[in-house]
C-alpha cells in the first residue's frame, strides 16, 4: 500500500505541476489539495520515506499557494504557505521543500545544502510576497521580496517580485534601476 501511495502522490504532484504550466489553475489546485489530504502511514518508519513525504507535501503547498493566488484567493494562498501559523512557518516549509534542515545546512561544511535551503527560502518568500500583494499589503509584499532577494544567489524570481512591488507602489524609477542592475 505504501508504494501505491507514493506512486499516486507523485502522479498527483505531476498533474498539479502540469496544471500550473498549462494555466489550468483550478485543476492544479485540486491535484495539490489531493496530495495534501494524504497522511504518512503510521507503520511507515523509514526516515527516507518520511523525508520524501514531507518534501512532497511542501511541494503541494507551494503549488496550491501559486494556483490559489492566480485564481484570486490570496488569503488561501498565504494559508498554504503559513501552514500551522507558527513564527518559523516559512523556514520550516523551505526546509521541507529543500529536503535540508536549517541545522544540517548550518553544521555541514559543504555549500550545496546551504544553497538549496537558501533557494527554497527565497522561493517561499517570493510566493508569500505575491500573496501579500494580492491581499493589498504592499509593505509586507515588498519586505518579503527584499528578504527573498537577499537569500537568493541568482535572484531572478526574487528581483521580479521586488520589481512588481515597486511598480504597484508607483515607483517606476526604482523598478527600472533594479531591472538594469540585475542584468
């Protein structure tokens, strides 16, 4: 049963992704919600399986957040990102998404885990920025976009989120300057 569930979740995640790519956001949201309804079987003790399940759940939350935001439901979008609402919700989501704990990334000498975690943290904050902007909270959206930009090495999606906030504020000059500097 566990292997069947793994296959089903993988298929549902793939369909949610395809829905996002083909702009079938309602379908994407439904598939992401279906993934989120799964629970890890109590008999499942394998730590690798548990980590994979957490990563799948985090991915489904990101897909559901994106689809909800695009469908105009910014509040639901943010709820998918925030999860249980604890203060470190974004970092825990990013950690599950990257498959790297903050402690592990900090304690290992290799940069790969740190880079993966930073990229995931930036992605989560970009999504939160979009949801905040959708709720009309441009100050929070801009703060989250700047935080994402500071965390991301490549920064393209973080830069776009910040440019979007600047444009929404009517600050075209700063947005143009930022775009030019990002080249």
